[in-house]
C-alpha cells in the first residue's frame, strides 16, 4: 500500500489563507458551525492516547481542510490514505476516519488480518470513526470479516460544511447516483439529521416548502424526527423555539430540474468548474500562479504576463469569499469579467504609482502599510487574469460555441436539424462520451424523449464508437428518464418554459434584471421555483425580469407559498408540499393555519434553500441574485448534498470498465 505522509497531505489540502477566515460575517454566524465540527474533530483525535497514526478516507481530505488547519493533525506520527493492500506502519495506535462504505470496511479488515499474521508485529489498537454516521451494513461487513471485536467504533458527525457564509454542503459526491439510480435513500437521512442539527442551533424553521418526491421524503423525515424527539427527550423538545433568523426552508429535488445542470455554466465560477473542476472550494493551477509575486512596476503588465509563465508543478488554491476580487467576479456572467479585471489592474497600478508621491516620513510609512494589501490584491489579480485567459481560450473555440448554440436552441425550443446532426458529428469525432451524453440527454429531456428511430440510431452509434459496455450506461440514463424514447408528442417542458418565463430574449449581462443572465438567456428552473415562493412579478403575477426589487410578496412565512402556481407545478415531476411547524407539540400543521413569525433586530429574513441531489455553481449565483433583488429584506443560505456540473453528473452514471492492461 502506498502511503501518504503528513507533508503530502498538507501540500494537497492546506489553504493559503487561515481556514474559515472568510466566514462569520452574517447574522447566522455560519462560522459557529465550523467551530462545532472542529471541536468534535479534536475530541475524536484525542480519544486515543499515545503515539498514533491516522488512516484517512481520501475523499475526506478536502472536506476536513475546510474545517481545520493541518496543524491540528501534527499529533500523528504518520498520516495515510485508506486504500486496498496491506498497511505497513510503525504506529501501534491506529485511527481510521472514513465514510460508511463497504469497500473501506474490507480494506480495514485486510490491514488487521495482515498485522495479525505477522509474528513480529506488536499489539495494535484500532479505532474507527464513521463520517457522519455508522451503518448496520458496514458493521455486518466487519463481522463477516471477523474483525468487528478488534475495533473501537465511533462517529464523527461532519455533515453540513460551511463553504461560504451563504453556502453549506454535505460534500457527499455520490449522492446523485445513490439517490436516483441506486434508489439508496441514506443521504436523505443524513440530510434530515443535518437540518435537525441546524434547527437545534438556530431554532425551528417555521415553514417547510418543496417540490419533488425525495424532497417530500426529507420533509417527512424531519417532522418524524421532531415527533420522536418530543417522546425521547421532552426537555430538549420543549426548549426548541421558532427561529428568529430563518423563516423558511425550501427543498428542491434535483429530479425536478435535470435540464439546468446539463447546460454549460456561463458565470465566472461556473466556467472555472467546467474547465478546471472546483473540488471542496479548491482549484488546481500552475504553482507559479499560486506563489506570491514581487511588486510590479506596472500591475497590469505583470498580470497579463502571468499566464505565459512556464508550466510546472500544480498547486491547489482556495476559491472563496476570502479573496475579495474573486468575490466580485464569481457570480458575474463571464462576458463582463475581462472589463472588470482591466479596471482592477489599472487601479492597482495607480496605487503602486503613489509611491512616487510619498516624500515625507509619514507618507512613506502610510504607503508601506498599504503595500501589504496591494501585494495580496496583485497576487489575486495575477491568478484571476490567468484563469480568465485560460477560460477565454476555451470559450473562443469553435467546438465550445457550437455546443453552446445547440444547447441554447434546445432549451429555447428552436427546432432545427442542426442539433442531432451535431451530436452525430461529435460521436464520429470520438469526443469524450460524457460530453456526447450530456448534450444528447439535454435534447431528450427538453423534447420528452427521442423519436424511436432516432433513439435506436444514437444507441447503435454510441455502442459502436465507445464500446458495448455502455449498454449499461444507456440503461442507467433510461431508468433516470434522461435518455428515453418519445411516447407522446405533448411537450410538457415547453409549457413549463412559457409559464415560468424560462427563456428571456433580452439579457443585459452588465446590468442584469433577471436570473437568466447566468445562462445568457435561460433562467434555471430550480431557482425560478424558489423565486415563485419568495417573489411575485411586477403585478403580483409570474416571476421573471423585473420581479423582486424589494416589491410586494417578498416574504415566505405567512405568505402564499405555492399559491398561484398549482398548474405549472402539476406539470413537473414529484409531490408539492407546504408545511408549517409549531412549538407546542411537534405536529405538522397545514400552511393555512394562523401563522406569525418575528424577525428580531431589524435583520433580513433568511430562507434556507436545500438542493437535494446537488446543485451547480450557477444555481448558487442565481440564488444570490434573487437576494440582491430583495432590497435587503431577505437573504438566502444555500444548502446542498454536493456541488456538481453536467460532466460530473453524467460521469457518475457512465459504466466504468477496469483497465485490464493497467500495471498492477
């Protein structure tokens, strides 16, 4: 088994800025969630005395880096990644921290069996902490392997991780596949426990609304947990009061809107994710961009030169609100990013030029103090200029623009022969299958499936071009309704598109007035549904361009909820629900009951928006735009099981075949 030393893990996950420094600037004080998770991690690590080694689930390295600094792990002699094969170590006290997955249990059992068979190995102690909860299935595997009694077991309740002041994520990357393909609802339980934990901190969510069958299952599970709490722990139940900050929880099931994640994201952060892939708020770039640069004689010139640095070692850099420039850029349509970077470069250059005006000692001292901030700004400018140039090189290609044209025609309902012809051309060019299926699934979803002959044609072409193992891939997509044969000519998506104004012809990316700016004319359905709840149109009608702006109806609790949208909601898959919670007995009440919520201290009302099954960075940007239109009356905190894009979503459904020729 190849090991990962402490230094290697540190290089992979240590942020350039203090962990969590960008959190805690809102009325919810999201940083307190990080502090709770950090304290529990300390208790877990301190539960074993003496010299010890840590064996860590590789998929937890990133999430843990968002919770605690690497210095916290210095108590360990060695740190390893959990993987198959024997574990060779001098450490006798071993702590495993991993997700509850059966393959991990078999790896751990293999380690223990190897140590047991070695006559020269001294006694080992094994501690296993499941994240976030243990499962009966994993314990059964340990029993079957004959090592259950050798291990001290516990839990580390790492659930919703603060990514930003307005973004919380379970960072459970397999949620979409587990829920919708495998029909494994474990993540609903984890989500319910996480939301119950939030209610324990911030108070009961007075109103819970949502759309989708799994969303309804999540709501029902939360209500049941609360009733069970009233029975099991009466004192704790009676201390729960209605939240003074959060007035609603809106749950959106990913299956309600499968179109949005398949579209190419057009915000700055979204395109970074599409091209470089953002993982746990980090992106991997050339090390020369991540290292501080010396002060330039002209900030703009140095920034422009950054992208031509000799490619070398890669380094992970954080992308979060701690970077002021990234905070300004992240939610913008990429079309306006270049102009803003140019303005920032000119301003920084002008600030550096001020050194020539510093004649007196106080003036020189003042400039030196300012220098520290300018150096950080300049480094940020170098990074984002280089990233923007890479993105521009990508978006200027014919392939990107043709794919974008096809996508925009499809979602807008513009029927031509170009779309299937281009997909066929992609197959003939052996474009990666994920990209082909992403576009083909989008075409199928919008048109209620492919015509039977067309379906059989593409099935034959894909299997011949990419291999017959993808019979399983195509079946996976069929089971999820993403790639199907057309059984009716009635296009429900077209009706939804018109009813909710999903296509906006006139979009001003520089001064947007609607969420459709994030896709240059397409409003993400998922966020439009949120807008249905929290906003009304100019005359109290449908949401769309010009809705919001602090106008009437910008309140969820005690408001109309889904009222007025019943017809369009019936066209979308899954159940629609609207429940209220009361303090007295934990029993759900109809939303028609008398209902009052008091928001104290003049703070804006807060809606939690939970995307069950994952969301995109573009949907996060669109939700933030809704908040900007509320005139300070409402904020949103986005919660999700994972952050995904069209490529990662489709790739999770692609049948993987082991490389039999790979060296062992």
